[in-house]
């Protein structure tokens, strides 16, 4: 399998499994990722997802050795989710952590940009090298200028250069950097913090952050998104207050 999905205790762990190709994404892997995100969104028991790569790489981007569509053909066929079904950050509905264990290049970096939280090994590196091979970082070239000051974004986009984990952290692209042998512990700490929160609250927060970015602050604040209304009217909203008053840990049901 080019993509492995393991679900346990409310956490979906998604692993790109093409280590011999540095987890480069071919058409079959892209399709498998789309199916994985659909499966995660279809399972109400899943409250968090972790995306990583097998072996020494996170993802080296699109598999350039694949005999498949490129250029305009690839652009025309790209899904609404962006590269890997996740680069644009609109799915899945649960929080997604990128566990970056090695290089994240091209589409691999774009998938990292689509995750909500990023934990990187000290040896990880990031870059959008597409212009060096006559291609375009179709997702990255529109996402990165919205995430970084223009000189920093264009410095990456117009050179195709790589940056290390420490620089990515300094630029605000990464939440935490850890030694490779401590990467799992660091990632799991973020998972525990996510699981401590009400599932519907987190889904509403993620949806609001993504769907209201184009609005003014008052418009965004007053947007009556269905996910927001569902969270405020949920049983978990009552449970959270009750648990606080009773000085106990809340028991979330996702309803």
C-alpha cells in the first residue's frame, strides 16, 4: 500500500509508504490519499490525524518518474483539496498534525502547509524546487505569500532553495522542532492536547479559520457557520461547563 491508515483511540495515523521513492506521490498515491481523507471525515470517532512518511523522508513531492499528466493537464485535474488532497487546508475536518521526519519538498511541502500543526525533526528540510525543473508549485505559490511576509515567501518561491527545520520554525511555518529520536514523543504531546478539547469545538474552529479568512473581522466574528452552531448547541458544550464546575475531566462524546 502506498498509503497506510491506522486508527486507534480517536487518532488516525496516515503514513506515506513509498520509502524507495522518498514517498513521492504518484497517481495511485494521490487517489489513496483522497480515499483516506474521506474515510477520516466519515468516521465520527476520529478526532485527530497525523500525517508522516515512512523511512527517511516525509515526501519528496510529485513522482517525476511516473509516466502521467503534467503541466496544464495536471493543473486541470487537480482536486479541490490541492496536492495530496490536503494542501489547501480545507480537509479533513479534524485537526491534522504533520510529523515531518525528513525532506518535505514540492508537493510534500505543500501538504505540510495544508496541515494545522507541524512538528519537525531537526534534520527535516523544506522547499519548493519546481521552477528548477520547469514546473510550478501550484499550491505553494498561492499559499506561501499568505503565510509569510512577501520577501520571505518570494525568497523561497523564486529560488527553489531549501530551508532547514530551525529556519522554518523561525519563520513560523513549524510549531516545534525535536531531535529525530524524540519526534514521536513531541507529536504525541500535541495529540494529547488536541484530544483534551471538545471534538465539535475543534471542527468549528478549523472551519471558521478557513472559511472566514476573506471576510472582515466583524463579518467573520458574526458568521453563522453550521459547524459553529452545532458546537454551541452540542451536549459537549454542556458537558464542558459541568466538568469545570465539578472539577473533573470532561467526557467528550462528539455530540
